[in-house]
C-alpha cells in the first residue's frame, strides 16, 4: 500500500469531494436566488467542516506520523484558507 505522502503529493486540499458539494449547492442556491437555500448551504458548510475534523482525527489515529506530515502540506476544504 502506498504511503500518504507519496500517494497525494500534489493535492492542495484533503477533502475535494466535500468542497465540490459546497460549490455545487452554493451555485444552485444562487441560481434560484433562494434565501432558504443559502441558509441550508451555511448549515451544510458547518456540517462538512465538522465531518472533516472528525475524519482528520480518525486518519491521524490510523496513519499516525504520515498523516500529520500530509496534513501540514495541505488544507482541509478551501485551498490557501482552511
């Protein structure tokens, strides 16, 4: 099994799937100019940020030192921000 540092060397974010969900639903909310949709988007962002934190804890337990090195090089959800 390849190590995390070799496997994902050039990745800027650790959870691209969650970022794509956020962008998609934000686009839909803005397309229909829906305040309810924007409110749900904020709730979605909060839940995905919490999910990413839990995933980080689980991965840190499983991969120990390798994960911490990988986590230092990448961001969670938003490139160059978080």
